[in-house]
C-alpha cells in the first residue's frame, strides 16, 4: 500500500508538471485519492474528463493517462 501511494504521488507530480494551463483548474485538480486499499490518481476539475479524453471538437490532452502509462500496466480509459 505505501508503495502504491508513492507511485500515485509521483504520477500526480509529473502530470502536474506537464499539464496545459489556461485557468489552472485542470492542473490544480490533479491529486491522489486513497480509500482503504484503493489508490487512485484523480483530477477534481469538473471539466477534467473532457480535457483529458477530448470531445468531438476538442482534442484530448491525456496528461494523466500518458503519465500513468509510463509507470506500468494501465487499465483505465483511453483518449480519443
């Protein structure tokens, strides 16, 4: 558990360092959520899902996804 939390914190730190900034909400929403044995890297910006994965007329940034993929097996959503 401590090792997973450390990895998640490193993913969040690296993602924040490369996240595009317009208002800062996307970058500043990146963090780590620990609940029991579940450790997740999250973004609490209410528009993060659209910024991360893109929309029909907006390309994906994939900041969290790309960073997480560099740390091993990734089983989450993938950008368009």
